[in-house]
């Protein structure tokens, strides 16, 4: 049973991704601190944040809205990691590994959205 957002497997995976991206950005050039680094961290943090905020909303409609925002942040992170790869801040292998994680998180968010829609349709 899910009693809070921390019980959600998708939130757990997204939270771990945030921790991993924090470690990753420590190796970025210092002059990127207020450019790509800050943007990437903001975007990746947005994923579990919106999952958590949606969970705390009163209606299913609001919950789904925040999950859709989280899914949009997944796409933003995908692009920013592509950019960091193309700038040679991360390796192609690291990029592909993160991309795989992001795809899984995106699919999990989609599954949660579909599950919530199905439950609300039955109500």
C-alpha cells in the first residue's frame, strides 16, 4: 500500500537520479555553474518534486497534472544530458546509461498516469 510519495517506486528512482546527477555535475567546468549545471539540476529535481507535489494534491486531476509536468522535466533532462555529452562533459556511455534510466522513469510516470485515469474513470 502506498501511504506517501516516498513509497512510490517511480519517486524512489527519480530521487536516486537526482543524487547521481548531483555527483555528475561536480565534474563539470566551473564556468558552467550558472549555465548548464544549474539548469540540469533544476530540471532533474523537478521530476521527483512534481511526483511528490502531485501525490499531495486533493484531486486525481491535479495529481495527473503534476505527473505530466514531471514527464516534461524528464524530456528536459534528456536534452541537457545530450548537450553535456556533445560538449564532452560526460561520456557517451554515461549518457546512454542516464538515458536508459530516464526512459524507465518516463514509462513509470506514464503507467502511473494511466493507472490514475483508470481509477478515476471507475469512480
